[in-house]
């Protein structure tokens, strides 16, 4: 558990950082106390072309205080921007060096610990011409989710110029979602958990009028809608131009989610991959096709993974996961990315994801159409998030403080 800031996750259980209510999982060794078994000494040529069935984590940087999100600015600088749970954004140079000055410091307004903190970051897709960043955090003192915009230069964002776009009350401390990402359509997608506790006691996942238990989609570029700080995309499923106008909140894009802690777009085709953290038995990956019109119902809290959560349920109305694994292999899925970089051709079209509790890393060969989950690494790390650099390389953050590049073995 993360008890205050700065402590590595050493075991996992009822208050795991990303939302499991399951029984405790095996403890992980201290992440930094162990060298990677397959790490080559410096200067050793990397095996080529590499083995996509045995990934490893190549050290990139260390010493960060509970890193939980990785983003890039798309500005040609080659930098990574890493959210620290307590409310800082750190800048990592292309050589792995950590800049002393934070990019943003909002520790004074972030409530952090457990599953709370500075959870998400997205640069405007036209940054720096559009000099704005967007963050998702749980605020002090009540833990409500705040989605905010800050003006930003290449050097940093001004904490005094926050503009709150969306404020979503959180009934419990856990299941806050937190991922932000712009889609190829230019809209901002927001992952929201079901509000917490266990079993979704308020039924938020299936309530299309609630903003909890959802993927939301908003427009941050056009004239705000009446009473809102953002515009509503006309073709959102419950908006005027959508498939079921008026049948839900206009911000809702898809629903039936429990805790979509991390999701990503496949840059090749716009498909969306959602890692939805399970309750007590099943962890799942959901996929939404790039040409979707929204409105998918991913099943929670009627289904958990591909199984009835409510006994004897009718499974037909729901979009089933493309992959799942049981709690014999972990307790909180960390959704990842489809590799579309150029340096490791052997990984092209491979979706990489992990489990926070067990440290296991998995892949799906999505371009090959397979739904078979393959175990590719036992990392012994508390992986909190994946991210991609501007070069398309995939990086992993772990709560022990490291950022590593994911490479074929
Ligand atoms: Ca589901």
C-alpha cells in the first residue's frame, strides 16, 4: 500500500493503488533492490531482432517518488512527463535525466495516497501552438475528482492559472480512474471509476446519467455548452447527434466500467484499449473499435470480466473483454499500449499490459487478431502505469521510483 508519499508498494490488498478489493496478493520484493535478470551490461549490443515473447525492462531513470503516469508533449523535445502521485509533474530528458525544476507543482491541492493523487496528464494535441495541458487529480480535502486545464510553455505550467473543467464528487476513496488522453478526433477522453467501495453499491456503472463508471468525452476547443466549462461533442451517444439522444449524461462516451485506471489509443487505427480493474476474481482488457459511435456497455456491475458478477445474469447486452486473467495471476490490471514504434519491429502490433500486484507483464498480438494473453515477464515490480514517448517506445513506471523502457528480450 502507499501509506503517505514516498513509500514503495510492497504488497497489495484491499486498498491497492489501482482499485482491487480482493484478497491480499503475494508481496513483491523491493523494486530497486533487485537487478533485472536479463539486463545486459552497458555497451553490450542488444540482441536483434529480439524476442517478443520475453520482454524486459531496460533501466531509463530512477529515484522518482511514486511515479504513476507517463506522457509526452508531442513537441519534438523527446521528453517524458511523469506524474508523481503527490502532485508534481517531473520532466525526464531523452537521456533519462530528471530536471530539478518540476513542470507543475500542485501538491497543495492534491489529496494523495492509496488510489488518490495526481492521476492523469494530457498535453493539447496541438501543443505548443495550443499552450495548454490537462490534468486529473483528486482534490484536498474531500477527494473529489478535478479535471483542470493549465496554460503551459515548453518549460512549465503555472499553478496559479488553473481553470477547472469538471468536478466529480467521489463517494469513496477508491476507484477514481484518472487517465486522460486525446483521441484522434481531437476530443479529450477521461476514465472514471465507479466511485469506489466494492461491488458498485450505487450502481454507477450501469447508470448512464452518472459520470462515475464511465469513459467521458469532452471538447476543450469550442464554445462551452451552457452551464459547462467545455463543449459537448455533437455525436456523443447521449447528445443531440448521438445514437440515443437524451438517454444519459451528454459527457458519457461508454459505460459499465469499474475502474478504468489506464486506457490508450492505438495510433495505427484509433482503437481504444481499456484496462478495467476487477473486483475479486477477474481483471480485464476491453477494446473499442476506432470507428465506434460510443455507447458501449462493458458490463460492470452485472459482469466482471467474462463472468456474471450478479448470479445468473443475462450477458447478452454487454461488450465482453478481449482478454481477461484471474486473481491467481494478480489483482489490479494496468492497461498499456499497442507498440507502434520503429526501433523494435518485432513488437509492432503488440499490446503490452501488466498487473500492479503480481508484477507480471502480458501481451496480446492484436494485429494478428489473437486474444491469447501471453505472460512475457515476471518483473517483481509494482508497475503503476505505462506510457509512450514521442518515438513510440513504451515505458513503464513503478512505484519504487523507476521508469524503464519496455524492450523485446
Ligand atoms: Ca467488463
